[in-house]
C-alpha cells in the first residue's frame, strides 16, 4: 500500500509537471501571439499620435515610418496606441499590423528596423526608379518636376485656419477661435487671402 | 482520481488556448470588415451600397502593396502624367487648390494616409480632366477648376479623386497589368536593394533588375495612358462618387456640390478628357440620388468660401 502510494505520488508529480510544462508553453505561446497582435508598424514617413480622434487634433508625440507602437484599443477607424511612453490616437491606415510590411528605401537606409521584406523590396524602389528614369530624358525631367511638387508642404495650421474660415471641419473649433475676438481695427484690409490673415 | 483531473485540466487549458488563437485571428479580419460595413450602412439602399463591403475584401487582397510600394508606383505614374502636361505656373492657385484638397483629406480619417501625405497639383490646359495616382498624387487641369462655380464644387472634384486613391483603383489597374510577369521576376530575386546587387550575384541581379524595370516601364506607360484616355471602369467611378460624397460631407461641404458639378459638365457636353474617362452624367446622378440630403448647416460659410474661390480664380 505504501509502495503503491509512492508510485501514485510519483506519477501524480510527473503528470503535474507535464501539465505545468504544457501550460507554461501554452501561456508563452499565447503571450507571444498577443504581443505580436498588439504591435503596429508606422507606414507613414512622419505622423503623430493625437490626443483626440482627429487628423488635426492636438499632437501627443511624433512617430516615423518603421516605428513600433503598442496597440491599446481600436475602433473602425482608429487605434489607440503607445509610443515612447506616450499614448494617443492614430488612424488605421497610418499603420500596418503586418510586421513584415515593406518600408521605403529611405526608411531602410535611415536605419529603421529592416523588416524581412524590406531587404528585397519588390516593385518600384529607389533602385528601380533610378533605372526607370535614366531611360528617358523627358521622363527624368518629369521626375524633377515631381520632386519640386513634393517639396511643397502645406502646414496643418494653414489647413486648420482654412477650415475655420470657411466654416468647415469641427464646429467646436470655430467657437474656440472666435472667443478672443480682437477689437475692430481701422487699418486697411491687407490684400492677402482671408484664410491667411 | 486526481490524475484524470490533471489531464483534463491540461486539455482544457490547451483547448481554451486554441480557441483563443482562432478567436484572435477572426477578430483581426472582422476589424477590417467592420469599417467597410460602416460605409456600406451609410449608403444602404443605394445601387452602390455593396461597394464598401467590397472595400474590406479589397483591403485584404491589397496587403502585398504597402504605402511605400504604392508611393514609388505612384511616382512613376505621376511622372508619366507630368511628361504629357505642364504644371500651371500660378503659385496662388496651386496653394489654394492644395488647401482645399488637404482640408478634405485631413477631415476624413477614413481616407488613405499615403507614405508622404497628399499632393494636389493644377496642370495647364483648358480641357476638363482630373486624375490621381497611387500614393496620394492628385492632378487636375485648369479647365477643371474653371468649370467649378464654387469652392464646394472644386472640393467635390478633389474628394472624388481622394476616393479613387483610397479605394486603390489605380493599384488595381497596375496589378492586373503587371502582376504575372513581375511576380516571375520577383521570384527570381529581381528588385533587390543596392547592397544585394553589389554582391557576388551582382551581374545576374542587375540583369534581373533591368528586366523588372523594363516590365514596369511598359506597364506604367499603358496605365498612365488609360488614366488619361480610357479611365477607370464605370463601377469604379460610381464607387468614387459615393465615397467622395461621404468625404465632402465629412469635411463640412455640401454633398450636393458633386451633383451640381456633374450636372453642369453633363449639360455643357464635350469630348475627350473627363468626357472620355467618366460614365454618363445621368448614370452618376442616378447613383448619387440615393445619398441622404445634406444637413442645413453646410450652407454656413458658403459666402466666405465662394468669395475666396472667386478671388483666387480672378472672377
């Protein structure tokens, strides 16, 4: 009886250890899957986590292409995520849930995390583009025009003013802007467009 | 009695784990579909309401193209457009049109967020034409701007183009044209970055890179030609109208501005450009008629908007 109990205890111990090990492996697998599912990769060159669900909302922190964010919550359009210890909202199409997402040549050259796919970027990358445009003087000239277009940058502040002036966007922003109304001025009206005043 | 209990517990934990993993994968898919469902609900009852449910499936199928890839493809298509049209030398108008476009793009978080943001550019030319390339590049002729009577109508044209890019209509054309050949090249290892090309397989890689470039060169020229002469399918245009109208409403512009612009172009008549690349005005108006009426407040600010539009256009 004593011997039987000893074997029983030993078997019980082994079974317990086996079950514990299986449980541990499972827990680790689940934890890894959960961590992978909670990582978002930024796919815009430069953008921001915002305090509110608005592309023009107050900025919390800047994030760049290739940065990893931790997902906190989500809805149909937005993710709430954490980066560098700050939490804010980012639109779904600014990030990828695929850790192997192809990044731009600029990002890879800049030393951001190189994904598995970014080592063999398909389709048009800077290398292919260089070859492509070198084949035609007219095309190369068109690319130069495009490069100039890309240097144009309209600031968020200008867009916000433009929206407010035209009674567009969030009506709450109109009221905020109107609160500190300046006293009537006798100065001549400048010839600048109304949204730039 | 405790041994079966331990085994049962271990099995329960395993089963629960597997169920959790399955549930997680389903949740991931559902998150993408639910956004599209919201758009579908907005247009429920219209002839194109299924469009936005289709967007979820399309998004799934478009995972091979990251914003970075779309950007380089878009640059190639844009360069083709710019080799045929001159950019209008009018910084004030360029700035104004860009502000209208950015206003629409940044007021709608459902719109695509391209790698380097949106670019709206006016091209010289009296004909009516507006085209967009993947990666957020939108081009419209001076004639297109001049046909608009108000800023709201100009915004309607830009919202329609933003919708095309968001729905990845250009990418769809490019994929169908090049996928087969380029995929074969990619499987051989073409298109690697410079570091890889400089390796021991340098010559072979360079030859493959050249072949890949040649494949895309032909395809992009065809696609740019299609954009400017043939246009997207009738179905894609109606999809872009519906989503564009949603973007207009999301910015605070009246959706009716899209209807009034299409009506005017339809009544004026013409050939080539916009007339050759878009469905008949009656078809588009019938499709848009299913959209809900504009709320009253959209007319607030109409005078200011029309005034600044006329100042820039010199009217």
